[in-house]
């Protein structure tokens, strides 16, 4: 069945784009991490309206009649279409049915739906839709891009973005597609904003991962787009060398405290990349700033005997749920380019005995692990590699 | 390979262990236990890849959560955690200690074909036991407001890693193979060893039975 597989070649990240609360492109987010910029308000961080208008102005984002007219006003769709059009344009190859698209989102167009439903419940005139199917977001993107290749939407909680990258890599390696676009997209909506608060998971102040004085997560919005290819067409600085995912079978909202979930996903990713844990130069942790997450992830890192520095950057950009895996993988790409690692912001006083990184600094980077842990006990890890010159 | 399709809810025995579960979780668990009564089969599933696809996901708790929010401005945490699409998949992994990779996928047009295409495309690189689940349950309250039908659906397909050992994936498109448009059709086609094609968007994926052509 697998006649066309060539296991020997790497999968390259040949393009990327990010939109986040600090701006457009990864440089502005990198600078925010270096400068320890904090912008959370009551544990939330939004993308500005100005940035949304900028996205809308650069491309004709809706060249086709939308499947649902309300989506033209949806910010998440605007950021997503902008990011995908940007990486497609820069890729300089037209879309074909040999191009895959994998979208990671937990809420998609829920915001449109809940607007309609909330007005209905309050006996107000309905603005928006009373319901939007889960795949409506992907269908609209497909329609506007004119994409005709394989399409999937992964919604495995906060591990969805990392899983999407791992699955896209598999598509490339097997020869199923020639190029794969990955989109991680998340917008804060009433459901997530009030839902995480109802679980007492949202910090009233700032997000301080791995700090013993932590008070919870900060939610944020983001979109990240990546292009994966089996060939390096010149500019790639990063490869996806390994991928692993595992369930921990423990709880709907908390990872198993012994860290067996992230341990298994990291072990699988290392095995897939055919490297040892000692070859890892930096771990870009999930590090949400919730006690349960930080404890399980730290236990897994310790069990793997990884001594390399560990950073979470969510103290700066917050947690963008399904988009976080893609956004933070783009941060890792920038780290390879600069040969520099970021500090784990605001982690003093430290809670764990793993090597939490104190300061942003130059560092020889050949391999990075990117972790994500999600509700429902799902974990996913990537081993990212530097493209040798 | 094993296949189970949801029948009438009155025929399903819901375990009291599931009293806090959503309707989809209950039906899925009942189906899982019917399909895999033997302990050794559960052992084979411990590190299987799980692919769960749905057009609407856990829409009932989502609807009820938002209703509560509109009425009292306070969200109920239990409804929120069950509103996540991955909560169904997570519930299954927790209940039966399935520790492999689990993927919650959003159906776009034909969730069953999309699930099959995705799982088979992943098996091109690594052959593993796979559990494919399609489920949907649309709440009556919301069905009355929209064009969707209120109906609970659940289908489970277990593909052992050697299910397609007598097949070869062909890269070129071939529309003369049997078109598979559901789990049930896939089950029939494999059991009769016919070559088949899956179509999603404008992309096709064809598997040819060895020593045969489409």
C-alpha cells in the first residue's frame, strides 16, 4: 500500500505567518517576548480592530460569494484568510489538488453562532446565525481560497495545532500531498471566556508559568499559518523531524499528575525523530500557568531526564488554545533563525526543579521540542530541527 | 475489521457509570462495549489511533451552556467541559484506558468519508490499529430553530493494522473503482475485496486490491 513512501527525507517548513495581539508576523511577538511586554486585561488578550482592518485591506479576502453571508464580518475568518493568502502568495506556486490543508481550531465560527443564540435567548432580534456546523469555518476558507485538495479540521482541544503539524508532516512523507498548509486559528468567544472562568482556570492578573505563585491561564487570540513541503526550496530554516501524540486517560480537564501523557508524546516524538533526549537543545513548553498543566509537564520533562532549558512564553502572549501549537512552532522557527532562546517569562519564584530558562540568550540550537497538553487528556509533541546550511 | 452502527436507543443498555455523560458519550460507550466485549480486544486498542468525527460535536451541552449564560450570566462548568468537541473522545479514552493518539475531527460535508480518508492517509506512513468513530446528536430545542434533524447517530469502525494488507494505494486518480461514501460501504467493499476510491473536495484516494484493477 505504501509504495511511494520515502522515509529518508525531511519535512521542511517553507513558509509561515502569524497574527497575534502584538501585531502581524512573528518578529513583533519575538520582540514582545524579549521586552517582557504584558498586555493582559482580566486574564484576556485580544487582537486589535486596527490589525483586523489592516488584514482586510491588503487582500480581497472574499473573492467568492460566501456560503454564509455573516462570515464577512468574522474576525477569525479575516485573520485566517489573510494568513493563508500571505503564505500561498509567498510560496509562489498556485494551489492544486495535491495541496493539503489542515485547520486546527476549537471554536471555529462559534462566535457567530453564539451571537445569534444569545440574542434569541434574550428575546432580542437575532443577529448572526442560530447555529453554525463545526466544519463551516473550513468550508468557508476552502470556498474563498479555491482550495480543492484534501482538507481536515482537527479540534482536539489545545493539542490540535501541534497534531495538525504532525499529521501534515505524515501527509508529506507518505506522498499523499506535495505541500500542506497548516492553520491554527482561535478567537475568544463567550463560550471560552466564561467557560474557563467557570472552571476557575483564568488568572485575574497575569500568567506566570512554572512560578509557584501562579494564578491561572490567560486566554488570547491568534492565527498561525505554516507551509510544509518535502523539498527545501531555499529559505527553510526549520524541519519537522518527529511527532508523537498520546492520551493519558485521566480526567476531562486535568492532565495526569505523573506526566505520563506528555512523557509518552515526547518519547514518541524523539523516537520518530531518531534522536535521544540529550540532543534536545531547548523545550518550548506548553506551560499554561495552571498548576495541573505545569506540574504534569515538569514531571514528564524530569522523567525524560532532559537537562536542556525549558521556556514557556505564554506569560507574554497568553494561551490561544488550538492555535497555540502553531503560533509557538513559528516562534521556534524564529529561534532557529536567530540561534537564540527565549526566557520563561516571570517564572520566579520557581516551582519545579527542571531547568527553567531565566533569560533570553544566544544558544546553539539544533533540536527543539514543542509540547502541547489539552483537555480530555490529549498530548502532542514535535521535534523541530535546524536546516543545516 | 469490525463495524457497529447505532440502532434504536431503547435497544442500548446504558450503564449507570455514564449518568453524567452526554448523549453522544453514552451511545458511543454502549457501542464500544457491544463491539469489544472481550478483554483481549481492549488490549489491542490500548495504543490504537482514535479518529472521531462529527458534523455538530457536543452541541447539546454547548447549547445548554449558552442558554444558562444568557439566563443567569453564569456558566455551568460541567456543561463547559462537556461542550468541547474533544470531550467525547477524551471520555472514551478515560473510560477504557485507551492511551494512543486521539483525534477529534470536524466533519465538513461527509464526515465518514473524511474520517476514512484521513485515517487511511495516516496509515500510509505508519500502520497501526485504528478506531474510527462517527457520531452526531442534535438537540431537539435547537432543531426546532434550524433546518437540522434531531437524531442521534453513531457508527464505529475498527481497522486492524493489517486490514489493507491485500491492497495497494495508487497515487493516480481512478474513478472506475467503487466509490466509498460511508463506513458501511467501506466494510462491504473490504469484505468482498473490491478496489475502492474515496473522494473529498476534488481530491481522490484509491486503493486497488492486489492482483486486480479497478
